[in-house]
C-alpha cells in the first residue's frame, strides 16, 4: 500500500525531478509473487490508487542497492534489515520517523477491511505530512 500511495503522491506533484524516482516495496518475510490482498486493493482505491497488478517480493541485498531510502512499517522490519543487510543500515528508517514520530504502522494482513483502511490512512498521512523529509533524505542518499 505504501508503494502505491507514494507513487500516487509523486504523480500528483508538480516537481518534475521526482517523476523518475524508483519506488518499490519488499517484505522481510514476504511470499514472492503473491498479489495484493483484495482488502489492500480496496483500501488504496479510496485514494485513486491501483494495486491490482502488485506482486510481492522479498527484501535482498541486491534490491536494497537500488534505493536511496528504505522506510519500514514496523520496528522488527528495521531490525531485520539492519541485522541482515548492514550495508543499508544508514538508509533504513521507521516510516513514522518521516513525521518526526516513532510508531509502527499496523500490518493488517488477516484482519478486517477497517484495519486495512486504518493502515492506508496512516500511510497516506505520513506521506502527505512527511514528504519534505522523505525528499531531503532521498536526495541525501545514493542515486537510484
């Protein structure tokens, strides 16, 4: 959901420097090639965002090399990446840190539509209110 909402935010921006950004997502414990859940598709559709073609992938060293900034939803994700991919440690943040807070965005898998909607709302709010920090940290990192 975060990847799709971030892509949507970039499409809606007037800053042409961001139009060619590499935006992606991967899970620490993802099942590769799994589609987005129907509830996730519904949750982001409320923001005019499409997840119907999403395909899950697992985080890897080669994948992390391609990104300037790595934003994680949960503390366990931050810890996992820093432990298994220490070369990326300085680029890894908890997503909520983009709004200068520190809380986890709940993983709604297996939960109600309301839980998916709540997570999508939290992600959207962080992107909207933390965009300036996301841009600053991204341009302060490796090129994509």
